[in-house]
C-alpha cells in the first residue's frame, strides 16, 4: 500500500496521534530520549536496569553533543542534504576527544556503530529536518515490514566487516526518509510518529505458518528467563530459515546444551546490530543437559570442530544432519523421548525428473503442475510476458497466470518467477523484490517463487510481506490435500 493521506489525517487528529507527535516535538526540550526509546523499542528496556550503563550513555551523549555536534553553538545548522551529510561524516569520522583524552579514536567505526542510536537522537535534536532518531536497533525486522507495507525501498545493506559503511547506512536512511517525509508533507516529528506509532499498526500481525526445518544451527549464551520473557531476539546465521532448529549451548558456568528453539523468521541482517545477523526464537524445548565434557568424551563429537573449539563462535554454526542425529542419540541415552523433538526435512524431486538448468524447472516442474491444475500456456498463463515499465521500457516476468489484456491495462492475478536454485536468503530476497516489482505493475495479488526444491507463495494482504509465505515442496504435491490447497491459492 502507498502512504494514504486520508488515513494519516485521521491518525493526526486522534488523541493517540497527537500524543505521539508531541512526544517527538518535545523530545529535545525534555531530554526524553530514554523514555521514547524504551517505549517504542521494548528490547532496549533491558538497559534501564543497569544504572551504571545508563550513566555511561548519558555521559557519552553529553560529550558527543558538546565536542562533536554543537562544538560551536553559533555555527549555522545544515540547510541542505549535502551539508547534513557532511555534518554526519564529521561527527562520526573524527572520533571523540574530551579535554584532550581520546574516548573514541579517529575512524573507529566499529565503536561509532555501537553509539548510532544515541548519536541519531543528538543529530535529531540538532537538525530534525535532515536527521531522525533511529530506534530500530534490534528491530530491523520491523523496519523491513514497514518498508514492505508502504512500498519504501530500503538502501542496500553493507557487508558485515565494513563498519564505516554500516555507520553511513544511518545517513542513507536519513536521505530516504527525508524524501519520503517531504513527498508526503510530514513534519520531522510527524515522520517519527509515522515510523514508531502509526506504521506498526498497519504491518501484518498474524503469524505465518512455520515450515518444516531444513537445517539445524547452534546458538549460544546464557539464558536469562527474565530477559527471554521480554525479547525473542538472538544472534544467528543470516542463512537461518524460518522453521530451522536452533540448538542452544549455554556458556559458563552451565557449559551444556540445554534446549532447542525453532526459528520464527528467516535470518535478518541488521546493519546496526554489532553481530550483524539475528533471528527470532520460539517454541523452546528443554532437554537433558548435554555437557561440554560429555561431548568431548563422545567418540563422534570429540572430533567435531565446534567441540574442539569449546563452542567459540557458536552463534550461527551450521550442524549437519549427521551432527543432529548424533545429538539425538546422546539425548535419547538420557531417557528422553526424542520422537517428540523436531526432525530435519530433506526434500526430494519427483521421479523421472532431471534438473540441470532454470528452463528444466519451468518445463519439468512448473508447467506440468499448472497443466495438472487445468491451466495452459497462452490460454491461462503467458510465459515471458512483455510489459511496459516507464518510458516504454519492457520487462519480462517468467509467468503471468490469469492474465487480463485490456486497452491501456495489463493485469495478472498471479506472478511466477522461476529460478534453478535459490541457495541462500539473499537470493530468495532478490527474487522476491524482482517479482514484487512486476506484481506492482500487473496488480498481482499472489507472488510465487519456485526452484528445483519448492514453491514459495506470498499472498498480498495490504501489501506483500517478504517474511510471510507458505512453502510447498514438489514431492508434497502428490498429496491431494496439499495440491488442492495450492490450487485454491492460485485460482483467485
């Protein structure tokens, strides 16, 4: 959906909207950044319990304001995006010196990245026309949902080791939201209210079905039950798939595998999160403790590289199907019923199918499926449909199903993109974004991505949500119930 001025005006006039806007208008006067951060990002509430940490942050913000941002109070604030960018670069590139003492060295981008939330508030206080308070730390997943809901294209996320680019990503968001704000006639405080109060109410709330686990991963760290009750966020591999099994090793003093979780989302890359990638965890299953000493004494695991490293670098470590099977063996030996634990799912291709190239996926898997549902080429679907996209440019989506060709109007209810094999989350996301752009032009309400393993079906609610999908593995479609469920989704 696009930004709707009528809906926004209703929100602005409501008591809730007026309150949220005023909170951000008065933030610099009241120095209420902590209150706003904890209100709109509950994961940051964990810091509120640590008085020493909060005092450190307050001291940092005071120093950053006095020595880096408002060093010369009479200096005019930026009047253009170019000047605002130069101000931001000067703020983070010079490090931080206080009375001749180096607090943050010059070009220490890694440390500066860890301060980006606090720095963003200071810059918002300094010049709200160009900067916004970034309260999306640990919540990049929610920012992506907002972007998907309102058809906002987020900048490309930098690579993990490029801390300078990850700092500059905040500025790229500033530029993007400045354009969005000015196009929709929002004040700086209204933009903040939109991001943190209005937009979240329009993002999808229903939980999508959790697919079968295709991979097991190790994660690690102490489990604080009080913290877990407040957050379901954990460092993980960016290649984690929704439904994957997460084997939790609790570090010292426990030093044991104590439970399993199920990933609630695909791995999320968060440029502002120091460890870069995470997932959301749930469905905890407690198991008998498998200690590090027991693993070191086991014939199989004593040779395992992660055990030899004593679980150093545990978060996001992939476990093979054999690793997981051997772990189940050790759990079963302690009297636990391992039949209650999740099993890894290995998809297989239908018989008499040989897939070598992308066209094989189309001819041997996708087209026979569509034919079996009663749909045929050039009657119900068109392959490589040429469509107009700005200034006469033509693009060619792989398949348009239920296509309507009227004068000056091209529509297709279902848009299908075929690939040979989408081997990681990045390739799936790239395919989704490509298909979504076609779907917007053709006013499609269903997107299907398929490769040699499965079909991934996205249904448009108010908008397409890259994190809300249903997977159908090819061999599962022999089941009449699964076949008819998919057919009904596509027969709109």
